[in-house]
C-alpha cells in the first residue's frame, strides 16, 4: 500500500522535478537551444501551475519567455531559481501531505 505522501512525492517528482534534469531543460540551456528552453519550460510551467506552485510556475514562465525571445543572459541563474523553487514546492507538498495524513 502506498501512502498519500509517497504517491504525491512520486507524482510531483515524475511530473516536475525530473523534467528539470537532463536531457530536458538543463541540457537545452547548456546547448543554447532556445526553442528547447521555451517548449520544456512551458511544459514545466503548466505542470507546476496545475498543482498551484505559483512561484515555481512563475520562474518557469520567465524561462519560457527567455526562450521565446532568445535571451541567454541570466538563463543559468533563472534555471537555478526554478530548480530551487521546485525543490521548495516538493517540500511544501510533503508537509501538506504529512499534515493531511494526521
């Protein structure tokens, strides 16, 4: 039997956190593949917005715009911010699920 917490962590990890790792967004940033940055960031933004992680979704939205406009200055820093926000979102989800189980 899988707990709500384990299910939620696994789901968010598969949907969002794993998308931040190569060969997706990080790789697109490293390669300078701005279309890849745009498309991947858009996907991540939608996933994060669907679970109401507003700050992380806003960071993904910023990356999406950077990809659309071919803006490379600040791209690695914004990626790091998204990774941090996604990690915080996972921690928030874990705390929420733990509280729901009690």
